[in-house]
C-alpha cells in the first residue's frame, strides 16, 4: 500500500508550473487573423441559415402531408395523446 502511494506521488506534476507551461504552449499556437475569423464565422452562419430554411421546408412539407393523410394537425394529436398518457409530456 505504501509503495502504491509513493508511485502516485512521483507521477503527479507540481501544480505551480501548470500555468507557466500552459501560457508557454499558447504562445506557440499560430492564431488566425481577424479577417479570416470573420470570414469563417460568416460562412458558418450562412450555412446554418441555409440548413434552417431547408429543415423548416421539410417540416412544413411533412406537416402538410400528415394533415392531408390523417385530416388532423400533429399538435392536436399530441395534445390528445398527452391527455391519456402522463409520461409523454416531453413530446410537446
């Protein structure tokens, strides 16, 4: 038991050097320019907006088809289903 504690203590690094090592590693990182960050952020936001429109379109299409097939809106179905089963509150 004593040998195990000795091994664990020798494997641990002192915490006082942790901040110094962290900042020295951060100095080695090649950071992108601000203009690059702005362009890439704009590309990500544009892609998110495109996917938002596509998913909204699919949702509306499927909702329309569901209403045409079953003659009832999905919200009414889940509300009625919730009334019978108290464990499905998360469906709303």
